[in-house]
């Protein structure tokens, strides 16, 4: 078993002997961070309070973080030996040769993994006999390395972090470099872009196959979560054709959602929606459309940045080529804008701030938002806002997302406005034709706008 990183404080989370029935991956982590991987010829086993003490001689040393033990040296180590444990005292006493992982503790050594991975042998071997599941080794090696990379970044030591990321395993190298790039971007460190480019170069060297795509998606998520936008968007472009080629619907949807999430976090709304449009599960699509605006932190109608963000999202929805999805996206986003604006109406001091958000949806002919705009014009501007209100009632009459009969209701409402107000509303809708403006004419103008 190779040891890619030294023992780190992460192991404090899993190294307490009192913890029982750890997951297999945690035992793997203990072995990965052990100080020694040895084969030991046993000479004596002594039962002590709470465990056993094994004495013997080192026969083979496969890995170590120090030179303290070499073949031929005497060694003693502690190990739990309850009757229901991995190594009951009777079994320990019967073993003549053990392959064991040891860690240094005050006063000597102990089995790093409580003996979970210890093996009894008939004879010494030239290579280790204990080999863990490569998938678990990779997973826990990555977890330990990430912990160490984070620690180096906190100390403003990007060189140290990169040294830990540049491992020999090509798959882990991609994932760790992507993590480092995202971390550097979060911390506004100068190395972020270069590390992102290095992660992409490492990804390009991976051979085609499922593992390549899985690795790329994991790296994409790390880059996006950290805000490493240039590398995120480049990798997203590279992964898109590979994702499109997937044939298993559930796997394809999962990959598309990762792609969507990375793009929306990187402010690439048009491509994000294009990825979401390909998701086959309509329920998941609807959920993401409802959540999409909240990819911006502190999204809300009182936040000017949120108005600009929602405008970009709606513009991206209008750019979609799939007509059915375009309507689905516009409806969902307009509803969010409408609800956000309507939430401020109940607070008089914030009513004026509701207008920009409501107008974004109303301009796209969202019926409820247009009605809200009409009300807001009258409430905030009084008599001076009547013509604007008439304009928006006309838009609502030809808008979408309203019940049947909206046009009739709008015409009835518009009939209550004066001819002058309707004439001004017509000019606001782009009409240059003189003469009386009827409610029907206003509705026709709004429908063509």
C-alpha cells in the first residue's frame, strides 16, 4: 500500500480507540496514515487492562514515516484484544507472524487500525499481503490530502498546498488540483488561475472512459464551488459532449445537473439553462428552475444586484432554442420575480423597491407581474401613474400565466380609465396613431409589443 501523505490531524477524528464499528473507509484511513507497515515475528503476548501487548521482531518493513524500526529490530505494540474484537487474546497468542500497521503513541506503538487489517501469516513475504480496496484507498487518500491542502492554504502557503495536490495517481491529481484551484479562488489567491489550468491539463491526459467523466465532474464541482470561473467554464465545455453521449437516463441527468450547477455558479446562465433543458426528469427540472435565482447569495427584490441577476436569467431563458423549455423556464423565473416583488408590497416602506423586480417579469408579458406593476404605479405615483397602470393592465390582458378570461377582465378594467390616460398608455406601448384609444386597441397594442 502506498502512502501519499503523512499522518495529519484529520486522523484525530477516527483514531479514538473508544469508537466502535467504524466504517471500512475509516480503517483504511488509519492504515494510510500509519507510521509503519510491518511484518512482525511474535515472541510474546501479554494481556493487560483494556488490551494486549505484543512483543516480537521486525521481519519486513514495507512503508514507514521514520527510520526507527528496521528488519531485525525488537518491537512491541498495544492492540485491543476483547473476546468480541478483531483479535481476541487467544487468537493473538496463536499467531507467530503478523502483518500490522503501527502508529506512534506516547510510550511506544499501537495497532493503527485496532487490528482490523492485521493478518496472520505462515511465512514472511517480499510484498505486502494486506491490500485495501483501491476505491476506498483513493477516497480516503483524497480526503486526507484535501484536509492537508486546506491547512496549507489557511497558512497562505500555496506551494505547500500544490505539493500535496501533485500526486502520482493521475485521477487524484486532477481532483486535488481542482480542489486547490477552487480553494485559491475562494481566498482570492494569485495562484488560482494557474492551478485551474494545471488541473485541466491533468484532466486532458486521462484516457477516455467512465472514470475520466466521473473525475471531470468531480473536478468541475470543486472549481465551481470555489468560484474558479475560467477553469470551470473551460472544463464544462470539454465535458458537455461526453455528457451528451451518455445513454443511461439517470446517469445522464445526474451529470447534466452537475454541469448546470457549475455553469450557473459561474454566471453562464444561457449554457446552464441549455444543460437543464436536456434533463429528462420534469420534476427535477422544475425544482432547479425555482431554485435558480437563489444561486446568487442574498437574492431578493431589495438588492439591486438581484434585479440585474434576474434580468440575465430571463434573457438567458429567452435565448433558449427549445420552445417548450423556453416557456417553462420563462414561466418559472417570472413567477419567482413576481413572488419576490409581491413579498414587499405588504411593507409600505419597501413598496417602491418592488417595482424593478416586478417590471422584469411584466416586460416579458407575465400576467400576474403586469397586474402587480399596474397596482404599484397607482400606489406609488397616484394620479400621475394612471397611464402607466393602464399600460400594464393592457399587458396583463395579453399575458401568460393567468386564468382564462384575463383579456375580458383587463378590458373591463381599462374601461375605467379616461380617454387621455388610455391615449398616453398607447404611446407608452409604441403607438403613434392619433385618435381615440379603446380598451380593445390597447390590448391589441400590448399583444404586439
